[in-house]
C-alpha cells in the first residue's frame, strides 16, 4: 500500500485553500455508468474557510466548517456545499475577524475596544468553539454536524441549512464527545467523552442516546451515561478521538497524549492560549486499554498495558473464543501527531513536507488481542490462544497484562488512515476487509484496501490526485463482505474539472464511474452516505 508517486508540483496545496459556498447545486459530468441502485446523498464535512480577512487559521482543524453533498439519482449527480452557520462562523463574518478560539488558533479581543473592555473580555471565561468541521451523523430522524466539543449542530441533509445548536452538557455529564460515535441498527448512538468523576478527578463517560422515539420527542433529551471509566491521571485526561465497540463490550484506548486541564483553565483567557497549547505527552505511562460491558454498563478492572502510541481511528473490534480482537491505525510513540498538522507544514514544498514527516511518529496498522479471562497465576505466559494471530498478552508480576501487537501493515511515512469497513454488517464482528485513505508523508494520495486476515492489499492511485476517506456502500444483493462500492471525493487541481466524486468497485478498487465538477473541493475529514 506504499505510494507509487511523488508530488513535486505541490498540487496538494489547493485542498488547503479557502473556497466559496454555492448558491445552488451544480450538475456533474459523469463518465462511466453509476449503478442503478446507488441513489442517495454523500455528505462530507471539512474546513472551507482558512482565514478571516487578514487573520489566518493556523491548524488543519481550525478552518470554518463546510458541508458538502453529492446527490446521486438515476445515473445523474449534482454537487452542493454551504458553510455551517455556527456561532464561530457567523460572528467571524459579522466582526470580520476570528472571534472564537479554535484548535490551533487563538482568538483575541476586538482591537477597537478600549483597554478596560479588553481586560473584562479576558475574564469572561472559556468560550468553547462550535465549529463542527469533522463529521455528520444521525440521531433519531435528525442529522448533526460535529467536532469534539460539547456542541453539535443540527443540519438539514437536503438543503444543507443550519437548524440549531445543541449543547450536550445540558443533557449529559461530559465536557465534550468524539466525532466518531457508534450507531446500532436500531439507531441507538453510543459515544465517549471526558468528565469530572468522584472527588473532582477526571474520568471518561460512555453515553447512550436512544433511537427515534414513537412520541416524536427528541432522543437527545433521553440521553444517559452508561458507564464510567477511570483516568490514569487525576487532572490530565487523554485525548480521545474514537473508541471501539463489539457486540457486548466497549474498548477505550487511553494514550499518553494528555490534556493539561489546569493549563487549560488557568491560561486560556489570560494569554490567548489555544487547544493545542494544552496538550502534553506523558513519557512514562505507555498506553492503557480499558474494557466495559454494554448491558449492563460495567467497568472491567483488567490492567492492559502496552508501549506508547497515538491512535485516532479504530478499524474494528470483535469477540472470539474469550478474547477481544482490536484493530487500530496507530502512530508510534508518545509525541502528538497533530503537532505536524499545522497548515504551514502541509503547504510546504514537497521536499520540505517529506522532511517534516521524517521527524514525526511513524504509522502502523496493528492488531491487539485482549483476554477476557485473566488469571494472575499464569505469570509470564502468553494468554492469547487464537491460532490466526501473533499478538500476545502476558501476565506480569504486578498484575498488569502486557500486550504486544501483530502488525497488519507498516510502511515508512506511509499511513493507512481514515479506515472504513462494511459497518452495517460487520461492526463489532469478525471481518476481513478494511478500506482507508493512504497518506504519503501526511498528504492524501491514494485509496487502499487491506485484507486483515492475509494482509493482501489493493490500491487506487492517479498522479496529482488527492482523494478523501472512502465510504463503503453495500450493494442491495450483496452475498460477500466486499460486495459494494467505495465513494471518495477527489481533487486533481490541474484538470479541466478539478473536483469529482469517484466510485470504485470495493472488490478490486477498479473505477466504475466518476462525476466531475468545475470547482476545487477543499479537504474533507469524515461523512456519511444517506440512502
């Protein structure tokens, strides 16, 4: 799955540039034949505004949220996009400056205010961003754009209109939740976020939002905390980007990338601190795995430990013969990978991009296996009895179980990231295939498929083309796990029609069709297919 191309022309810089929203959908030029059964909408979120006036945003996760939609019907395709009218966006447009602090960009008081007004502005407290640029997902009959704070934004998936802002703190004991919830077939939503636990220590709450209600009430109003997991440090919770779920268990990976809560609370409003300033790495803790049951929600106090790594995306987890198999996209070491995702780095010339990636943590797709039955008398013995994996779990004298992974894919500075599976059929179950976005020194330049059982790989790649996360859509008459298509937004800056929706056969990544538009589409992170 290693990239076969270089990017000396630097065309990738175009996906990190501001674009305009569209006043109406535009028709796409289709080549190939779109399957007749593929009728629905691809919704994607990402940054679309990278500066406000003369004030730039500095980090990849700072640009203002832009929601994209490709509509597919009867072989025809249209494309539409609008900025999400969050408070962060509306106030920035009104005041013509960055008003709310983002992930890596600090907002400062209005320079037109006098010194006394600015002094009091500093002490009004932390104003958390609602810039929902990461993902979109359903809750009940509604759809919400999200980031990783306590705010989610209800949007209309047809018109892309912004409907309302929701503060999850009004319903749940969480400081924020991830942009990667798990959703069961009946519509039940699970998510995780940090919170204040007993004796003012930090903890992690797994929360549950029920499916659509028969009385048409809002499911969010019936949200509940299902189970609480302890934090390894009292005032320094780990950064959480996603978590795992099997049929009966939750899996949470606590990494050494920490949020210094005291720094967050004390420095924010005084010195213009941003979110990135509050992260630090614990050089001694390694990485901890936590388990909890789903029904009822109960924490399992097994002490699983391994060497330090970052993790942003879980591929899948499943139960097998008394073990939980956990497949992850990891980055080696305790240094925070986001340190390398400042826009200045990503917009460098190609050779400088590669040099920066040489210093960064290195990516690896790994499989860990957690035994559910832990016997302290079996010290020094590998507890993993599954015949198809080399992953190990060894009981130590201090009662911890040390995990070593099986490596499913590893390439120097070649990441398999933004993983997807046939989620509807295989989330939480034994599976074979995962699909991902190939990052070449952090630049997205290929779509990949990995067989997690035999490590066979497939690649789609074209020169000077920059795809997005591939979403799997199962065909209606599917008999195999990979019967379906992959949908990805691709940008080729030098083409006559530089942006397009790519439709691939999920079996072999051969092209089925593409729908091209005459606008460049900036980088997108995550999204969903709505039939």
